């Protein structure tokens, strides 16, 4: 009897201790639920801002339309000198760049523009969900869908699972370079069961349906040839005439002996202000609103890309981890440039139509402006970035000229790695809003850092005041820093074949070597 009572007491005590060590979900404070407007107002209050200047309108007929007059485009013509330290001393050696100037620039971008990645970001555990043998064009590939679960044991109320697809040529004889693209995660052409197996599946499905719903037997008897699951086709017909234009990006990469990754930004962090108390930012903050120097969505997406690179480096022997690139267009072009700048393990980048917050100079008065982001897509940036659109605040007012850094320094952070800046043309939909000339000026002004580190820049002078963009379809592709404006729209697809050829030459590799060695 005493032994039974003791065991009962011991079991009860163990249960109480376990409950104390692992509190129920109800013990955690629920995540704050804000609208984007409420979140923006919260940050304004933290910063002491009473009013912001409105951003320009993209409608050229509107009274507050964006400026497209080059004579008015440079109200702050002189950029921060990329090779001058804050103490006024000139940077003349690579060691000074790496040890002094680069850390200064990184600190300014983290504090004032894109935000800091917290030190307590949890780890990511990757799981292969599907491995499939497929075809991309005529090339056999091995495709994997992966899920990266972020450890949420410290705050179980928010679950973050990063979606990623990896595709590599099945016939590669050595590790292949990879282009990681910000895009929805999807297998290229999922393999389908053969006819005989599909018949077995349909027979089993019919049997289960009739068991659950006997009335369906009469319907199946009336339509004996009907199958609940129809055969699917990949849509690829090797005998069909080739469509006009270049093959899709994935097909070009695979045909050249590259692999690729699709990583879904929305599975890392939502692309809106209301989502800042969810996703990876919300998980680290335990569902609470951001502080002024906390990271924004661009930095969160770049963090997710880096965690994907962690997985590839350790777990995928057919990936050449020394030659992994990052790609994106528009907002994801911004994210790709931020990733390349902050994550030195990425060897190259294809930066498509990135505009304000990407390759475009903040100080330029052309199209999209700093005020477009301080009042609009503010959630891409650190809260502190909002200060530079303030017209009335406890600190007075600030403009883009008060920013301690600009886009040329973001590009310079990528040096000496391969950096390809891509744009289209307004006539095809790559809007004037993006400021192609301002982005070209930023690339020109970044050139001295590439040269200091022993790399080649665009091959023009570094006088951003006077340099003008090359003509459409004229690429500057002879250095580690490259530029090309294609004759298409808001996409980098027309530049992909040029990017692949340029990258192959720069990394000294080619299809033949990758498939035969």
C-alpha cells in the first residue's frame, strides 16, 4: 500500500515538474495583431515622428507626380565617398576596406536602412519532402522539395516553415554552380505513374468511394470508363515547334550544366506590414512589434536565403557551394542585392529591376523615392528608415541626403564578387519609376571598390556625375561588376543567357567540364 502511494505521488510530482518546465501554449502572450496602418503608426510613435512627406505619384497626370526631368533629378549631386572613412582618411588598401571602411558601411545600413538580424534567431532544421527524377527541357534532373522548419520552441504560437526546391542535372559528373531564385517553390515537372499503376489507383479510389457512399456505384456503372484521377501530362512535347524567344530561365540554367533553387520569400516573411508580428521577424520578437533598428522583410528574406545556403553546403554534394548565386526581380531584386551584400558566401548575383531600396540611388529625385518606402512599403526596411521621410518630428526633419549611405555603397559591399545589374525598358513595362540612370550611376560609383580589391568594374570612368547609360542591349560585361539593359519589360529573363555566359567565363567553368569531368 505504501509503495503504491509513493509511486502515485512520484508520478504526480513528475507531471507537475514537467508542466512547469514546458508551459502550455496559453502561457505565452498572444502575438499582437496590427493592420499595416497600425504597425506603421506604432513605429512613428517610437521614432517621435508626427508627419511624413507624401511619396510621389506614379501617375504622371497627378499633381504630385514623380519627377522625370533630368535637370531636376540630382538635388543632392554628391554621394558619400565610398572610400573615405568617417574620420576623413582615405582608404587606399584592401586591408583598410575589409577592416575599417566596410564595417562602417555595414553598420550604417543595418542601423538606418535594412535593420539588424537579431543574435537570437533560432536554427533551421531542413527536411526533404520529395525527391523526384524529372526532365527540364530535354535534360534529366533530380528535383527535391524541402521544408526548413525554424525552431519555435521559445514561442510555439508562431510557426515558420521555409519552402525550397532544388534542381540539379542528373548527368552531372561534378558539383554544379547554383542560382538561387526568390520565387514560389515548385517542382519543374513531377513524374506521373504509368497507365497500369494509375488504373490500380483509380480502382482503389472507386472502391473506397462506393464503400463510403454506396449510391455512387450506380453512377460508376453508368460511366465505366470514368476515372476519378485523370492522367496528367507535363505539357512538354519534344516534337512541337519551339516557341519564339529564349527558353525559360530554369531550362537555360540546366542546359548549361547549372542547377537552381527556388526559395519562397512569403514562407519566410510576409510581404506586408500586418505580417511583421508573424513570420521569422514575429517569431524572434515573440509576436511583439518591431523596434526601430529591427530587420525588415528584405533582410528577413536574405536571412532565409543564407539558411538555404547552409543546407546546400552541408547536405548536397552535387552543389558547388563556392559558386552559389542569388537572383530576384523588383522587390526580390532588392532582396537579392541585400543578400549578396550582407552574405559573403554567395559568389554572384543577378539583380533584376530593383529600383528604390535596391540599386537606385536614394538621393536621386526620379520616380520612386525614399518617401515611397517611408510611407508605403516601409516594412521592407528597418523602422529607422522612416525618419528620412519625416517632415515634422522630435528631431526636426530629415531627407534622403541625411542618409549616411546610398545604393552605390550597397553595390560596393558585393565586391569583388560577381554582380550583374539588370534592367528592362519603360516602353515594355520596366517603368521609368525605377530610375535606370540612377541605378547605373550607383554601379559606376561602386567601381572604385571593385578595382581596389583587384576586380574589374564596368570599364568606364567612375565619374557618376557625367557617365550616361549605354544604349539598350549594349552590355558592360567584361568585369566582375556588370550592367545590361535589355529591350524587354519588368523581368530579367532576356538577360539570363548573357548572365550565364558571363558567369561561366568569370568562374572559369562550362557545360562540357561539368558533365564530363
